[in-house]
C-alpha cells in the first residue's frame, strides 16, 4: 500500500499544472507601457460615467487604414486559452453604412484579423458575442456628436512563447479621424494559463533511479524477513 501511495504521489508531481495569470493589464491612469504606434493618453470626460477611469488611450489617426496603436507582448512560455478584455469608445461621428461610412474598428493579432466591426453612432448599437453595450447615442464629451461605449472580450486561443503584437486601428473608405471621429480603449487586460514547472519534480532519469531504489529497498526487506 505504501508503495502504491508513493507511485501516486510521483504521478501527481510529474504533471505540469496550469495557472490562470493576468499577463498584461493597463488602465492608462499613469502610462501606456507596452504600446507603440499612434495614440495618446487623454482624460475620459463623460466616458468615466460608463466604467472608464480618469484617463484612456485615444487614437484619432487618419487614413485607410489609419495608423494603429500596437500592444507589444513577449511571453517566456506558452500561454493557453488567452482572453483579451477592454473597454472601447466610438467617439463622435462614426457613420455606419450611411453616406460617409463605413467606419470600422479593427483588432489584429500577430498580423491576423481578429475583429472588424462597422460602428454607427447615429443609429442602432452594434451587437455580437464579443460586445457588451455600455452606452449608445449618448454625448460623452469631446465634440457635440453622440458617442458609443462597449465592453469587449475575445478568446485568442493558445499563444506560443515569444513575441506577439495586438494592433488596434480604424479603417474605412471615408474614415476622417482627427476631431471628426476617433476611438479610445481603457481597462485592457490579457489573461491566460501559463505552464508552470512544478517545484522539485524529479527529472525522468531521477524518477527512474528513485523507483529503482524503492525496488531495491523492497527486495532487501524481503531477504531480511527470509
């Protein structure tokens, strides 16, 4: 029975546990660490009433596509079941499919498009499994146009060890940017399960030697009894 218990303990110790970790988070209250590219910190104005903090990262770049705000990450080990969460604000005159649209907000992970949504601050709110509406057709500050705000959540799947980029940017044939239309993010976080080597786990050869040693001890006990 003792021998079986030892084997069970070794089997448990040999398993590599996974722990859910927050790998990156930023509420932009003091810095935009990890971000490069376009964008700047600014006060949230009325967005603070729908869950944003006192500052957020705003991007009003022009062009199609407009310059991105890029989150740069580097993992020492593989990450499983990564989840990206953020608050998003569509500021001012996002035109949907009217005369001056479409106006898209995009998220690209390692060069691959993860999300693209045409937002319309003059009409119905956008909907989808990744979106939770916080405000629609509400003046939250900046110019005189009405705004929208959402909480967003995305499953990124498994990410290999090493460098990764997450790009946030606007696009559209008549995307104007500047003071006419812009976007902001806040409360961003990336969480996932990192493989963590267990403490004091025998290497494969050490484990074999340990089992061999246990066998020798058991044989020695039998001989003494004989």
